[in-house]
C-alpha cells in the first residue's frame, strides 16, 4: 500500500506508514479508495478570474490526478495534486498583486490629476 501523506510504498501487513506514521489506505478499486483533492475547480476559477498562465498550469496538473489514481500511481497523483495546488495559489497571489498595483496606480492618478 502507498502512504497518502508521503507517497512511500509499505507492505500490506502494516496499518501505518513506516516512513511518516500516517494511517495507510488501500489503492483505488479495493475496499477503501484513496481520496486526493485535485484542485481542478480552484484552478479553473483562477484561470477565469485572476491569472491565465498560472491557472492553466494548475488545470494541467489537476487533470492528471484522477488518471494517475486510476492507474494505481498514488505517489504520482499526490505529486500532481501538490503541483496543481502550487500553481493555483501562485496564480491567486499574482492576481492579487496585479489588482493591488492597478488600484494603487488609479489612486495615484486620481490624486495627481487634481
């Protein structure tokens, strides 16, 4: 079984990860499926509202998560989910910085125009 926290492979006899101590879950298709947040919806929102390039990168990684889980690649799915989260949050940050810069320039322009 693979650890959903650190991605390390453990033998089936263990109930906790031998690397990090997290409780182990079985692979998809067995009695206990692994659930990993793929960050697809936040990535789409970031793409539509904030920052197109970073949002697209987030969408690409988010789409990979479910396919890797179905193939049994839990570690790969976790890595893709982490990358999707990273690019989505970078997009939010860049979008907020751009909005802040725009508002600042509008205020400066309004004050200088008086």
